[in-house]
């Protein structure tokens, strides 16, 4: 198939709350944005069951439903969605060039909202019970585990922070770590050790998440642990498993093009959504390793849209 060329004022790479909010604002500014929703339309929230901390939904809302509402809202204002990935970008010339499979797209401004993915254990049963006992976000899901036993996997600051946070709800939190030494800072480790609700299980890895399925409803009941020294296995009963082994920003596509830190998070000009390339903006978890919430992602999507709109206006004015 021959390459087709499509010109757009604004192209948004990635969906989720950041991408959709950017599309909402640029759409209402008559910029007719094109959204590349990628292979996980709606981003991380599509694997989150109940969301109770997004303002405006008194009784909470399902993650996929919230993303669907946002999508319909942005389409109402002229945004268009493509359910494909951007496979290459050329930001060295203006307008910018983006490739997706057999098509070439041209953009005056680009908003990167590709998000981040939680690093997971990579076992099949973890996927099966994701949202049904297994989670990668304590601040999103901790509330649902009142008076229950929770396991946290990890040995860094994230694991200690999540474990401490979860003690607000859980009856007991056990940190599982594959080694005896922790990567966590001394202050975070000490805080976790002083917390009476937190226990530690060292030299163990989760081999399997176990649970039951009744009337189509899945419930996690525990995990199978393997000892990293003698390889013996044992079952540990718990209602929740939080994976806290870090996040990986989805920035492979921009390596060597956009400035990023050693983990891969995009570096933005302070107090803005500007990347190191004029006309390329970023929003959401792709540049935020600190908050990583739907509401902060949406807020930064709004910032990116306003920055892009003003930047385009200024260019037009100068030309």
C-alpha cells in the first residue's frame, strides 16, 4: 500500500486521561486533533476496575467506562481517534513527521501522552486476577482492602511507600522481597520497619496468584511463594497483592530525540508541558513519576493543550 500523507494541526500520541483532556481542549479550540490511541486505548485506567477518586462521580465509576465517556466527549468537539500505534517520528524538521504502519502523518504540533506501564511480575495468573485482588496502584485501590491481608512485592522506596499507605486500610501488610538487602532509602525502610502492621518476607518470589471463580466473579485468595535459596514453595493466604516494582514510561519511540531522565521519563521545562523540542509537548504519566493519578494526568493534558494552542497561535502571528 502506498504511503498516504495526512496533515493535522495537532496530533496526540496516546489516550488515557492526559491524551483525552488534551484532545478536549484542542478540539474546543477548533484545532481538530488526531489521537493515536495505540494498542491499549484508554491507557492504564482500562485495567482499573473501580475508580472512586476521580472528581464528579459520587458513587465511583469503572475505569473503562470513564475512558469511554471521555472518548465520546472529545469526539463531540471534532477530535478523531485512530486505533493504531505511531511507529516512528521525525521531529528534526517542521512540520513534524509521524509514521504509523503504512501511513505518514504531518503535524504542526505534537502532544505526547503515551503514559507509563507498571512493571509487573510477568506471570499469567497475575493478569487473570488484575483488578480482582491484584493491583499496581495503592492510592487507586487500597480503599477496597479494609481489614484485609495484603501482600506488597518490591524492595524499593515505592514498595515501602505503598506498604505504609496500605496500613491505613489493611489489617496486615506483608512485604515480599527476593533478596535480603533493600534498594529503598534508609528513611523509607525505617518507617516501614517501625510500622506495627508491616511484616517482611525475605528471599521469596511470587510464583503464582491463586483464587477462585464463582458465577463469573474472580476473587484472589493467596499466592504461591518460592524461596530463592532452597527453591521450596509455600502458600500464603491474602486478599490483595500489590506489585510495587516500579513503572516504566512508554518512551522507547522518543529515545535520542526528546530529553528524558535515566528511567525514561520525559523532562519538561519547569511549570510547563514543553519538551526540549519547540512544538512538542508532553502530558500525563510519561513525564510524571511522582503523582501518577488520573486527575493529575488530566490536568497536565489541559496544560499541554493550552501550551500547544498558544504556541501555534504565536507561530501564525509571526508568520
